[in-house]
C-alpha cells in the first residue's frame, strides 16, 4: 500500500523488458463460449504468477510476458474505465499500399533469451485459456546478428533510453483511466527479399536513410519530395516537438517456405503518435510519396491494444 494515500501503487507491465534473443507474438480472439470473458479475466489475473513459475527455471534468461487488451473486449474483460485513446486499429489506405486491420482481442508478447522458456510459457497460458480463445496469429521471432532486420539494417536505433523511455511509453496523470499503462500497436510485415537484394547498397541506404554497415544516419536523398523511412517514421507535433515510441521489432522467417519478415511492435504513451507514423508511411508526406520500404515490405496484420498496469491485471484475479 501507498502509506501516503492508502492506495495500491500503479506498477506498469514490463514494456521496457530488455531486448532478448527469442520472442513469441501471440494474437488471440475470444470465442463465443459462455464463460470466455470470465476465463480470460482469471488467466490474466494469474499471468504474473504463471510467468514467475516458468522464469524460475533460468532466472538469467529474462523471461517476460506483456499482455495487451483490445478495444472490443476491454469492457467485458476488465470492467474498468476505458483509456482515452483506446479504439480498434485504424486501417491506412494509401494510393499504392495498405495497412490492414486484422482480428485480435488479446496480444501476448512473450520474450526471453531461451526459446524453450517462451514455448513453455505460451503452452501453459493456452492450456489455461482453454476454449475461451482462438489463435488468430502466432509468430516466433528471433534476434538476427547485431540487432538487424532481415533486410540487413540495424533496427530500433531511435528507441528512447534512460528517463526518456518511461516518458515515451507509460501513460501519466493526463489520463486517469490509462495511467500506468501503454498503447501497443503490432503489424506483421513480409519482405520481398529477392527484389530487395537486387538493389545496390546505396539504393537500400537511400530508402532506409541510414548506412548499412555502421548505421550512420543519412540526409534524405533529395529526389523530388521523397523522404527516407527514418524521416517518415519520425513524428513531430504541430509545435515541432518530436514524440518517441519504443520499438521491439523481431525478425521472423522460414527460408524453406520463402518467408522473410519483420514483426513491428510499438509501445507508446500516446496512440496518435504511431497512427500518424503509419499515415506518413502509407499515404506519404506529401501524399503520394509513400515510404519506398513498403515497395518491398507488405503488411499482413494490424492490431491495437492497451497494456494495463500489472497491478490492474493482478486485481482481475479477485
């Protein structure tokens, strides 16, 4: 208890968990089972205990599980006031490319430095959920070399660090219903790797806006009004203030099936920041000048969730 005001302190979930070598991104939808919402509530309320029981097998492997809840089931699952910006994923339709919305009521972001721990936690949680949920998408991610994506570039360079990290990811007193939580947007992209590899290194660098070997930021190429990916993914408000998000992107793939991709995972204090970023990428800035990375990367899924404080999840067990 908080000795000053008698309230239970708000403890965020581990959105700032360290980057790990393995991850599972599990998107679930609630079924029509009569007790589906109640079952989900019970499992989420025990999430910290289940995670601890699995993590105990190797405390150095940094096992963590972050749970996000979608807009459509927020009321039924939590019974709590709605965070101010929580709404379903907003599709973005550009002249050439589209960011689609796909089904998803819950998002479990499981990560650790051991694949077996991720597997075991996922297995136990799905057993507990039983017929209350169906799996809409299951993606197993991995760290690739020195934190690179499968396109060969370092990913997540612009992530906030130190005090800037919670400031960019955790909702504050400006929204009492969302305080201590975080907005989470996920998208699953597949890459046309053969076509990408036909570009010269200089062409790839112009699209990304960074050098490939040593990750040095480059100026936009200056061709017409075309901006590089790093510029379009940088969001400023009307007063020119830059707003950060936390990216925990994970490569995934199956070479035998010709699948090569990046799972975008974005945590933010303000949902509009990620939504504006996607508009800039898919519509373009100015409109028509879309992110040329999308000519080689196709978005297959899109979901928006709210990651409530750990203390709220624990209370669901009651």
